[in-house]
C-alpha cells in the first residue's frame, strides 16, 4: 500500500467535506447510510476497533499503517476512526490498498 497516496486521497476527501472523524460521528454517518468505508489508525485501542466492527458489520473496515498523530495532520482532528462518506473516494482509497489487505471486513 502506498501510504502517501492514501493520505493524499484522505486529504482531498476532507477538503471536499466527505470525511467524518470520531467514533460517534462515524456511527451516525453509517446509521444514515452516508459512510462507504471506515479506516482505523494502527494505534487505535483494540476495544474501540472491536466495538466499531461489531456495530458496522456491513461496512468495509481497514486498519491503516498510520498512527492517530499522522491522521490528525491530514484531518485536522485527533481521531483514530475515519469514515469516507463518498463512494468514489472510498473506491479510490480501496484501489490504492492492496487486494490482499487482511483488514477488510466485507
């Protein structure tokens, strides 16, 4: 996976207003059917990751090889949970990630 390109795509997504950060905001977006992809920071607590995956079994979830600090530089918010709320951005990010990504949960 090309981390720089994924972070660049996340930055574009944020500027377009199609990126949601934080557990509650992501759950709300998913509840409204607005989220297409959920991304987690590698240093997110296992409990939070497990809780999120249990609440959103139908959405693809991936763990990025980035810390919350790295993601906060892109998003402007310190959060380890992001939702991509645009189908085209979600597909683009998934395309940048390798097909053998173990973290996908479809």
